[in-house]
C-alpha cells in the first residue's frame, strides 16, 4: 500500500506551524483511494497569515528587482530539480497519467517562472511623462484562490508574477488538490524567499476563501475557478472595493475556415481533439467546440471519431476529478443536450474498474444554442458545429458568454484576420504553440485581468503620477 502524503502543518510567516482547522482527506481520482491528508487553516490561521504578508510587504516591495529576480530564478531551478516529485504528487492528487503530469502540470509552470523572471528583469517600474514621474508600485497583499484542475500551474501563474511585482501572497489552494502547494512552499523556502512573502492557508472556499475575499488586510483577490464563484467573489470583494483578478470558465472554439486544405483540416481535427481531451477535458482553455464548413461535416466526423478512439481511459486519458464531476459530464451526453439532431460519433471505450473515468465523446451536428454548445463541460466531450460560411463561423464562435481561448485554421492571412474578430483572450493560428510569456486571461464572462509574464506583473501594480 502506498504511504499517505501527510501535511499537518501550514506555512505561515516562513514557519511550518500546526493548522488549527479540521483534517481533510485527499482522494486519488484514478483509484478512488485516500492518498493524502492535510490539516486546514482555522480563521485565526488566516488572520495570522494576512498579518505576516502585510508585515513582509514593505521590505519585499523595497527589495531591489535584481534580488527579487534572483529568488524567483532559484525557484525555477528548485522546481526543475524536484520536477519528478511534483509530477508524482499531482499524479496522486489529480489523477493525471505520469507523462501528462510531468509535461503539462510541471514543465509548463516552470517555463512560466522562467518567462516571468525574464519579464521582471526588463520591466520598467519608473518612466517619465512630461513633468510627471510615473511609478508602478505593488498593490500590497494578494490573496490567491485556485482551482483543482492544474494544482501547481494555476498557483504559479498568479503567485510568481505577484511576488515579482513586489506584492506578498496568501494562497488558498483547492480542497480537492491541495498537496502540490505544500511542496511549492518548500520550494520557496529552498529558494530563499523571505518569511511572510508567501503563506499557505488551505481550507474551504466558504470559510477560508470568503474570509480572504472580505478581509480589509487583503488588497487584491486573484481568483481562478468557475464563473459562478467568480461572480460571488467579485460581489463580496466589492464591499471593500478590493481589486479583483478573475480567471474563469471557457467554451473555446476551434474554427476551420472554408479555405483550409484537406491536410490542414486533418491537422485541425487531430489537434482540436487532443486539446479538448487534455487533462481529461479539465482545462479552462479546452477547445470544446469545433466549428467546420458544413460541406466538410462528414469528413470531420470520421476524422474526429478516429482521433478520439486513441484516448483510452486509464492510459492516455486521465480520470475526472470526482464522482460529482463525472455525473455532471455525463449529463452532457443525455439526449437533447446537444439539440434534437445531435449525433455522438465515437464508440464507447471500455473503462477501468476504479476511478472517475468517462469515455471521450465527439458529438456532432450540435445546435448553436443547445446546452452542449453553450455550457462548459470540463470533461472530454467535443461539440462539432457546422458553419454556412466563414462569417457564420465567426458568429458561431462569438455566440458565447465566454471568451478565453480559441483557434483558427486556414490560409495564413485569412486565419489572422479571423483571429482578430474572435472575442477571446488567446487565439492559436494554425497550431501556434502555448507561449509561457504571453498574457493569459479572458474576454466577457471568462474573466477580468491577465496573468503570466509582464502582463501578470502589471496586474498587481498601482500607478502613481508624481508631478515636478
Ligand atoms: P470553483 O469555482 O468551484 O473553486 C475554485 C476555488 O475557489 C477553490 O479553491 C474553492 O475552494 C474556492 N471557492 C469556492 N467558493 C468560494 C467562495 N465563496 N469564496 C472564496 N473562494 C471560494 O472552481 P473549480 O471547480 O475548483 O475549478 C473548475 C473551474 O475553474 C472551471 O470553471 C474552469 O473553467 C475554471 N478555470 C479557469 C481557468 C482560467 O484561467 N480562466 C483556469 C482553470 C480553471
């Protein structure tokens, strides 16, 4: 039997101290076994953590940029040295197959750390404008509240730019996957981050998250999670007019233009399926809608079915995070979820005996206003929609409350032009790769603000004009 990962202490003010809240068991969704146990923070622990972050703020903000950059560069080195350990922990708490755990969950955030250090070294915190000196100053204490789908990456993309900017942080990780954050605290310690600059207070959203959101000692809340919770956090933060960064849900579209060659169409389908099913379909930028020329629909259905069948649950395709999440995902495969004429074109694949697995699905001929076309599934379900023209494809893509990711496939010039017309924070043209330095965030109800690199740093800065 595998030994439990046991984390009884919290990391507050540079010390490991016993948590005052109740214990919480962490389940491995691939085996349905308890894999870890943590002690959650009490409200007193949260108060102590906020006070520690406030006390650390002045000195950390005054630390020269080169020194802040050196600490964060060391953090990147420590994460690299311990990458296999992080992958192991994430494999256990989140269920990702080991290869995915390493490449997506660990190597990507390490690349983000490196890109953020580069951005910090170039960042202009002072500039001149006529008779004014423009000073960009860190906001103060940032409360980071993160989801379970990427237990390390979602933390790194907010915490590292905030620290780079000179802000200090109190982190509340997701209750379903809190373990990687403890190892991150150890990595910060090893990198020489001063006491109080990063504090870890795991606990429920209702208690710890809500306290952080309303607390007068917190200057900014940086939240990643679902759109409904984001809305309630924005409302709660409004009481004290706290600044809020929100990274929320998505229903991103992959648009194939009429001018795409057959070869490009095949590539588009293969990459869209891979992107939609990545991490068991549990990524916020999942290309979960594939919009194709109506005349190509049958060809696309064949290609998509062949691609989807390679995602065998239990090997290439990881589990969903919980039994509840599986129930929710399955509800999108009930008759009517994709509209009256929708057809599921993949054959059901066998499922492992244990674990919250589902068969990946491609549902075609989905109606534009159906639940499947409009709502975030957060599971391996791709909706295929037919467009009468390229303009129709753009209208279908923009027919969403969300605007987080997207993709366009077609002749370069036309594809770039369409990328400009999509109401979304990121667009990949003809398979453009994820850029760990590029701003990340959403239009519309996908969020407010940007994370990663120089835009992530800018997101936690106040702007001061000094006239002379
Ligand atoms: P969630 O909204 O349920 O929870 C996110 C975090 O908020 C958790 O730590 C939770 O404990 C906390 N929380 C819950 N209620 C709270 C409250 N009232 N006050 C303060 N904190 C509270 O989201 P989830 O289920 O963990 O994650 C899945 C969602 O996250 C999906 O909708 C997905 O699209 C979204 N997501 C968005 C991005 C992005 O960058 N845009 C990235 C990853 C995930």
